C-alpha cells in the first residue's frame, strides 16, 4: 500500500510539496482477463493505486474555475503598488461544496510556480523565498492565534511565547524577508462580527492588508448574508465600512440545467471526468448517460459530484462491477445537503421541468 501523502497547506513545507508535486501517474487500465491473471498481492496493489488515482486524479477546468482564475490573475497583476499604498483584496464567497478553497489553492500554486520560475529560490538578502502564505481560520480565532498561524506557516521560532503585538511584528518580518506577495486566508466565515473578538479579528485583517505588502485572497461561506462586507455595521454606519470598498467579491455558482449553456457545461464536466476513470468495463459515454441522475444526486455542486464519483469508483472496484452504473451509485450515500435536496429535485426533473438533454440532442 502506498504511504499516505500527508501534509498541511498551513505550513510552508506542506505548501512546497503541493506546489512542487509532479503530475500524478495514471494507472494502466487492465482488462477483465488481465485482472483475473493478477496474484492476490498484485491485485491488492493495483486496486490501491486506482483508489488513490480516483481520489486525486486532478482538476477539471470548469467554467467557474477558469472565470475566477482570470479575475484573480487580473487583481494580483494590477496590485503593483509601492509599500506605502494599500492593495485591493479578493474574496471568494459562495455556498459550501462549490470548490472555493480548491480554486484559491490552485491559483496560489500557479502563482508560486511562476514566481519560483522567474526568480531564484532565495532572495537577494539570502532568505528563503516564499511567494505565498496560506492559513485557515478556526471558530475561536483571536488576534493572537491569527498572527501565530501566519508565523507558524513560516516556521518562526517565537510563536509559542510572544504576545499578539510581537507576533504581528514577526509576521511582518517573515513576509518582508521571504518576499511573499500573496496571502490566502481560508474560512473567514468563522469570524463572528456580532462578538467583540470577532470584530477585533476583522479589524486586524484590515491592519494586515495595510501593513503587509501582499495581495490577500480570502475564502468564506455566505459572507454577504453575514454583513461581512458592511463590517457588521447597520443603518447609516454602513457607509463607514471599509471592506466593501477594498474587497472584490467573486462568487462561485453551482452547475445549472435551466439554460442551454448550463446543460453544455454540465455535460462537459461529465465528459472530462469520465476520461479519467480507470475501470475495466468503463466505456466512453457511459457516464454521460446518467447526466440527469448525477445532477439529481448532487444538485450541481462539484464537491458532491466528485465525492459521488470517488465513492462510486471504490464500490465498482470492490464489488467487481468495474463500471459506474446506476446500481453502483445508488449504493453511495452523499452529504446530507445533497440527500435532502434529492427528492424535490428528482420530482422536478421527472416532470421534465429541467433536464441535461441539449436542445440539439447532441
């Protein structure tokens, strides 16, 4: 069995592994006869490599991903201000399961690779170059813990004993010394603006944006509904909010079947992913036959879609079916949101109100 590829993107060493990792090698597709000829140990190893592949086979270039990637590239490229000027930030704000974190991480990886290719791995002063830092917030994030997480990413030795102010200074030193240009902060919806410490963290994000010469990409769920862009203010005070003027909100939509373009995008996603399946009985176009069913099961949320396929592939291999069939997928239970939405969506699709079939039947 392959050793688990365990690392954390909240540490520079883990991010480096993520950024420098070569493309994963796809296992060979064996026929039924070739599978039967394998020894028990060889079959176990082969199946293990397939499970690993199906869980990690790569990123499909969806319209949502490509669109936000272009927006982020524009924002970062335009942020060439000197250190005395404030850079604008981007925030990816959407419902769960739509690939927000994946989009931010992939953009950060591309940016990191670009910087490492154009510049050396060390700065002119001899420090390690770290183009990107990334941290994820928790439900009890405070000023000190936020500063500590940034310092821990860089491996600063004083993270355990310093107070919030000292940690903020250390974080600034790390960013300047390592010539970091991009900062990704995930799960900012954990900041509760109705609490005193939540407002303090929100204000501290503005301080970081003012003091750190980096472009920030924030990622969160339902931020507009939480009045995040209004800084928690109401009434006339909303006009005093800085966040709405400094952050560019980028939304991520689920796939839809109520337009011809939406149906094309959904079918394109299925075609792209089915080419990656390593199953003895899989044939091109077989997965596309279940396009309506796949939408019914996932509500067009890409996270749920990939979970359904990954678990379906596992069942197909374990049961010997070696193909993604309706029966195989029926045996997979998904996240509760998808399961709850399934009945209503199935009823709507049954009455032909929405379908994945294209207008030209192509």
